[in-house]
């Protein structure tokens, strides 16, 4: 039987995001990560700033089982 182990966004992976964030951004990141960890959500997106009117840019991070798999800081 196969069981995938849940890994929260933590340690160096979380530190790398927080190192580049301002105070308001850190608050949003930590709240989103905390909610995902409590719910053991594997795939989620941390949305900090919305995209431009043309749908590009913004500030976000895609997380899959504790690893950032995509991001944008425009």
C-alpha cells in the first residue's frame, strides 16, 4: 500500500521566501502556510499581490508538498 508523506512548507524553503518579503508580505505568507499546515494541504498558492490588469505579474508562490515549485515577484 502506498502512502504519500505530508511535508509542510518549513525550514530553509520557508526561510527563503521570508528573506525576500516585507512585513506585510511576511504576515500573509505565515497565515497562508499556517492554514495549509493545519489542514495538511499539499498543493496551494500563496497570493500576496494580484496580477496586473493584463493578467501578468503580481507576487505569488506555488507550493507542492513543502516545496516552492513556482513563483512571481513583479
